[in-house]
C-alpha cells in the first residue's frame, strides 16, 4: 500500500507526548506531514481519508487519557484511516489509557494498525523528587523513530488499506515493576488517604517571585490562569498537568503533593517503552 502523507495529532501540555510523536513521524520518512496540536484548542479538520497515516499521541493522567484531550479531539472523523495510537505515562502505570485511546479512535472511524506505550517525565517530577526526569531521552527518541520505521514497513507490505491488520491493544506487554516496590507504594497511598492530610488542588505561587509575565496563563491548556491575575489558579479548570510549574521562568510556581515523594521513591526503576504492530 502506498501512503505518502502523515498526520500527527497530539495533546501535550508539558511537551512529552509531542516529542514522542515527532520521533515516530520522523521514522516514517514521509515528506508530507500535517500537525494538529489539540493542547490549547479543539481539532477542526475535515474527515481523514484512508490514504493518510495518523499518529495520535496523548499523555496518561491517573491511568486514563485526559478528558480534555478527548473533548479537543471530539471533532475528528476518519474513513478507515490507518492510525498509530500512543500513550505517554510517567513511569508508574498507564492502566486503561491505551485501551481508551484505541476505543476512541475506532469510534471515530480510524483503523488502529499499531500501538505503543512510552515513558515521559511525570507531571509531578521535580529536582528534589525526580520521576522519569528528562524522558523522553535520546534512547526513547531512537525507539520512537524505530516505531515509525516499523509502521511504515507494515504499511508498504500491505496490498491495500483493508489488508492492514488492526492490532488488539490488550496484547501489548505491560511494564515490569518490582513487586515489593509496587506493594509498598499501594500501602503508603492507602495510609496517606486515611490520614486525612489535605492534598493540594492547584499549584502554589510564590508572589515574591512572580513577575506577572503571563507565561503561565499562555501555556495553561484549560485557561485556569488569567493574564494579569497570575497568582490565582482556578481549581475548577486546573487539570494538574503542571505545565505552568515547569514553564515558569521565575520558578514561582510549585505543586507540592506528597504523591510526588511516593512516586519518586517507589518508581525509580526505568520502565521500557512497548510497541505492538
């Protein structure tokens, strides 16, 4: 089958999903590549035909694809368009996220011919409590490019669009996790929740450091911060992606959740990316 165009679609507040998607598209080696970033606005696209290869990448929030990402992609329509479904998680677990993305894309008319799970730096990761810090790194990029190569080989080997076999995403290998580390994490999470300790809902702002540059308001995917009122974050709109924390040039924002301590302590083991074709 001859496909000459690719379409990269991603939701990526902290840029990890975008980087993985760009690596995959690079590996495809196609000259015509359209890009739709749904991080800040909904996709407004015509129905995708079967001769375009879609690469859809979203992060994982608490084991699911972000509701906001699904809302922003609600307008997607496809006509048997082959797709690569990818979720990026913070080195803990992606749980049902890949299955959710597969179901979502299938319902929109895509044919999911490949799937993958990649690790990216966790939203809660800090210098003090690193969680998959710096990922996707060089090794991850190379694996994303390799996935692109393998997807393209599968496409070229197929006689027609109908011959492109859909994958069963439930068959993808789950990430390995040391048993005792996982058990200790679960036990400490239960203790934390039973303790009644208040959990942060929005990032904290150090008003002495904030210069009201407006950067946080500009990069917030759900308009939880208003320019001119940067020291306030709407709890109703905040999705705790921590884009504002990681993007603040003055380091005036922080999200000090005790879950960051637990994740950093119990998920130091480097989990590998998995692919299914």
